[in-house]
C-alpha cells in the first residue's frame, strides 16, 4: 500500500491536468487521441453507438479509459429506456451493452465495467437511472484514486536516481487521470526515484511517440524517445534500470497482456538483468482466465502497418499481420503493482491471495 507521507508529498494538480473523458450531463466528450499531439479536439458522443465506434476507432484508448467510456455509453443508452426497475432496465439494455462489449476484445476493463453496471441494475429499483449514472461516475473516480495510490506504491520499489523505459501510453490519456505505469513514472520523478525516462515509440499507432512523450513534456518531464527496435540495444548500453508498463488483462497466474512489443521488452530486460514492473488497477485483473494463452488478442486492419500517418510505406500488394497486444508470461515480471497491493514475482497462488477467486468476464 502506498506510504501516506509520499502521497502527501505529491502535487497531483501539477501532474493531473489532462482529461480524456468528460461527462457533460447529456452527452460524452472524448479527447480525440487520433489527432494528438498536434490538435486537441473533443469528439461528442450522444449515443452508445457513438461510444462503441469511438472505442473501436481508438478515439479513446487505454484499458481503463475504454471501461469508463463504455460505462457512460450505457448511461447514454438508458436515456431512451422506460423500465419499472433495474432488472427490467437491464433486460432492455443488454443488446446495447453487448455492442459496447464487442468494440475491442483484449482489455478486460471494458467487460469489467459492464459487469459492474449489471450489479448496479440488479440492486436498483425505480431510481435505476440515477444509480446507473452514480456507478459510472464512481468507476471513473475509483480509477483516478487507484492510479494515485499505485503511482506511489510503484515508485517506492525504485531506487533513487533510476533510469526507466516505458511502452505505449498508460498516462492520463489512457485512464481517468494520472495514469498507471506513467503514474509510477510521475510519482517516481516527484519522489526523486526516477531521473531519466525513455519512451518507446510503439509502432504502428505510435502511442509512445504521439501520446506519452507529449504527456511527459506537458508535465515538465523531458522524455527521450526511442524506436521500438532500439530497446534491446539501449538496455545493453546500461542506460536503464526498470521497464515499467501497463496492462490490458492480467490473468489468474499473473500472465499479462499489454501493447504489442511488451513481451519483447520483458525478454530483453530479463536478458540484461533489468527489472520489469506491470502497473494496473484491479479492474484489469481477470481471475476468470487461468493464463495468457486463453486471452483473445486483438488483430487490427493491416493498413495500420502498411503506412505511417496515412502515408503508404510498403509497396502495393504487400500483406501484413497486425496483432496489437502480446502476452508477457508471469515469470518475466518482477512486480505487479495494483491498488490492492504489490505482487512480487507473481504466480497463481500470490494472485489468489490478493484477488481471491473472481468469475470470468
Ligand atoms: O491499443 P491501446 O492504445 O488501447 O493499448 C493500450 C495499452 O496497451 C496500454 O498499455 C494499456 O491499456 C494500459 S493503459 C493504462
């Protein structure tokens, strides 16, 4: 659990200014992450279909942010529904929830958020619409609180003046705020534990180059961008102490799905004797999936690989394979940091001790 003195020492307002999801009372605004860092525009979602499309298109992305957006998507869908109580409302809203669920398969936070709302429906009477909105708001608030506490707990594992590398974007943009792995980096810088940050560019969608580098720069933390293919060489030069990443799904044995390229970083870190940390809230833990072989890995349009920023780089007629996540086996992970506690050298027994037995989502 995060030390309270360290919690009090962090100026969260300094680090916590970007908000990718805004609930406006009758619609949802999502910061368009396809256009960052050169344009800061919000997309307006007035229906659950708008939200599902925004999740699929990566307008909003990052496991916790997807879950929070889907929860508000259900709130939007509820506007058209008349029902005497939550049970009747749930029956009417299940088709919309299925559409939201199917928008992206790998991040379990999406299924988790919908399951949270199902519990709320079942426990609600005539006031189910208020209860639904309250739960959606709480999912966002709980995520922010978890990130702040994980940030400090993760930073406490790191020796002063360490050098770290991260992958993809796990910051405010990917969450309700502060971030998971990026939250550890923010807290680590504030606490004097981290004095150098390398960000991998994260082909093909460039979450590292476009989003993480920008977020860090906005905070006054100067990142050094590296090509994904430069990571192992960078480690060999002795420039890194920790690799710190987020997660899209953590299985019952600690196997972890995250952005494609994470597995390669974990192997390279092990080879060079570096530490590897995964940071994710309980909403990313899937105790109903025994191990990483059972995770559905999203494959996206090969067009994403055949060019950069809309400019074609491969010759016409070239085929491409575009899996956007991979699975890091638990034996390559030194620590999983959650708001429920830190699990060092994770395995099924240690995961069960913290998270118990959960049903599959
Ligand atoms: O395809 P994306 O950009 O949604 O993938 C995001 C990641 O893989 C993140 O590392 C993960 O969701 C954790 S975000 C706190």
